[in-house]
C-alpha cells in the first residue's frame, strides 16, 4: 500500500525536483515508511512512491528499475497472487532479487508488456515508464479499489493517488479554482462525483479496468477488463454454494499475506462476520478484530460484533465512540479531495484510527452488498408490482430515479439562473448512467442495477471510503469479496440467486449460515452511519445554517432562498431533506476557499 505520483511532459520539459518532493509530501499519510523517486529530466518523466511497507518490508523499496535501466515501475496496492507468479517466473529462469510483489510486476512487464495486467489478482494502481517505447503507462485494477488521477497542464500530465498532490506542481493551466460545473451537476444526482469526472476541470480518474499510454504523439486509452463480459447461466443452489465458498475462502486466504500485523473490521453483519470466520480457518493466532459502538442502540452494532468475535475466538477490540462526529467532517473531506455527502465516512475514519493502534492491514466486507444485492433499496425497488410490466427503458430510468439525490427538476430549481444556463444540456442519466445500462443490457434486471452500482457507487464512493479513511491513518484495507474471480462469478449468477421478495443476498445467506450462525446470517442489515438528519433539526441546526449560508461557493452556484427553504422544511418536519442538506454542507466544508487553517489530523503540507 502506497501513494504514487509523477509526471510525463510531452515536450520533454522537466519538472523541478522541489515540486516532486512536495508532491511526495502531500501523500506522506499513504506511505509514512519510505520514499523513492526516479526522475529522468532529459525525457521529462518521473515516477515517485510513498511507501507503507507491508510485503518484503526490507527489500520492497520503490521504484523498481529493470537491470538495463529501461523500465521503471511504481505501484499503489498489493498483488495477492504474487507468490504464485514469482514461482512461475523462477521456473522460467527469471531471477527475482526480492520478495516484493512490485518486482513481480516489473518482471512480468518486461516479458509481456502491459498485457501482464490480466495475470494480476489484486488491488492496484501502477505506473510504468518504458524508455524503450519512450512512453508512460498508467493502469488501474479491475473494480477501482486503488485510486489514480491524472491532471492535464498543457503539454504536461501529472498523476497521483490523491488530487491534493497535484497542487504543489501545478502551473497556470491547472488550478484548484477551476471547478467543473458538470461534475457538481452529477454530484447532486449521486451524492458523490461519479468517475471519470472530478470536481476539478482538468483532473480526471483513470477508470477501473483501464490503462492509459502517454507518448510524444498523444494518449491511448484501453479497457483491459469489463465486468459486462460475463454472461449469466442457470445455476443449481448446491453447486453455486460450493463455488461461492471456495472462491471466497481462497480470496480471504491470499489476502492474509503480509509481513506486518493484520486484523479485520467486524460489525457483526453478514459480510464482515463471514470474512472473519474464513480468516480464522487459516491462522493459528486469534484474529484481531475492531469495532466501534455507540450509546444510541439504533446505530450500535457492537453486540453483534461481540457475538461474532466470541464465535471465532477473536482478539476483539471495541470502543464506544462519540456519536456526534461532525467536527471531524473537515478532516474527512481534506482526505477525500472532493465533496462526498456520505456520513459513514466519519465512523469509518474513527474505526481506522482505532485499528491503526494495533495493525497495519485490515480485511473488510466491502463489496458484498453490491455483488449480491444486500442493500434494502434493492428489495424495496424490485418488490414494486409495476416492475413486472415495465419496459426496459422505463425500468432503467425508474431505477436511476430511485437512487438519485436531487431530481432533474429539483436541481434546476436549486441553481442560480446563470448556472442553469451554463449547464443547459447536461443530463446525469444520459451522460453517466445510461452508457453503463447499455453495456450491461444482457443481464437480468437485478444484475443490471448491480452492474450500474458496481461501476458508479462502488468505485465512486464505497471504495473511496476504506481507501482514504484507512490511508488517513496509514493502514491498508483489503476486500476479499472484490477478488476478480468472485466478482466475475457473481455476475454469471442470475437474479434469483441474489434477491427474492422477502430476502436480500438469498443464496449467499444460505451458504454462510452454518459458518456464522443463524442469528448473524439472518439479522436485519444495519447501516454504518450517524443520525445527521436529527442533528440538523436540533443542536446542529444553527451550525447547518452557518455552514450553508456563509459559503461563498454555495451562494455562487445555488439560490439561497431555495436552500433556506430546505433547511426550514427539514427543521419543522414537513420534509426530510437530510441527504440533500448533507450534500450541500459537504460542498461548503470541502471548499478550500472557505476553510480556515488545517483540518484536525491533516498533514501540514496542505497549502489551502
């Protein structure tokens, strides 16, 4: 786990070494253990790394450079099948000098080029400088577990694991003041900025399952993996259960590979309990598990976590946390670099802080809900009687509307007239969601909805959470459910394996019940969040008014009277605008121009 950064200048102009050092400094929290930079100013290219040492602590220094000096590699993430790949390389006569998974990437690339990505089972963002081709490759893992951004600055391209690393190296063509109004338009629909957009005009994500090649002649982009390549096939439950458990068990086993202490986040939900149960099969010592509880029983899962911990004889740590975490919101948003309206980032930061006192790696249950229809929203949507008679286009639009934060009409009413005019023609359904629906049109309708959420919600929000909040505390989060073998299996399985009218994760719960017990397998899903909406009606009402009404950015974009009306209708109970107000407050707090000083816990390199 690391932070990577660097640049490619098409004209061969060199970036100042001091700017590269400052980029590294902005990512120190991602890699506090080591730093390495390979700079070739005569070609206008550099690759850098801030390292959190997990595998081959002593020998895994990055960048890795080929014996002839022509190929340089840096990586953020882990390649979980690196042992098997290294064994194969050695059988073929390739000498490996370390036990690092990054050296395995280098040796595979030397033999196979960028096509080697298909051999990797892992979570990764990779940069490869190939002087033989005079080209730079950037590549991202299949589902987007590890972040990777590019920023265009004239002839120069900057890349980094987090957007904040760009600002020390930015020239006139790249500015944190150059906001992308279209991205904000989409944010109001999804509650996060959907990739590849970012809130900055000249900054974009490298999309999951994609590589980019930068050369003197231009940029080539290619998708090297597509979830929609899977095809559903009939399955018998016994065979499904056997394959599912075998895949998840092996995915968990290989994610225990680390040369540092590790543990797991344990909520007592079906996903985290299953992962901890499988972990306990592969280790001798008790699994270290971590949970935060709250005094308010509506949001406290600690008793379920304790039940799971006792079942698997874990070394369990539980802390009762202060429920009111809004004072940590600026710190969360500093690490996110963009507005996110999801309140669960705050407790995720808190549990990461707890775990970081004991371990450097945690396994999580992330991905289980998106693969196997675990959210209540799926059951509620597909239980509607009109689903049976809807045509395909009406179904897709209805699902999109059901997950939208602001409707198109509500967004138009919110905008100031000049913003409304500028955004005329931007449409979140057509521009963002519809292409993914079209790509997954051969799936059943449940899988179509899950396919959309895998592409947008998972990579745009739900995987941002464990990465940024874990990295804020310098710990690595690993998600066995997102092993590509299990992801592909899940989308070969038809709708009836996942959702029936009375139950989400239908076959999945049947499969794990003997492992985790009936009470954990069948308990009602509980969201990991805090009651922001209640606070906005009570002791945080004045705070909310101040945050929204005093934001210069919100006042520039949106009609103040409309925002005031939302606040008051929410306060008096005539409407529930929790999510909308949370999204607006996130914009206001994220806005660097309205932030005073440094968020608590943020590194001092922030020059906002």
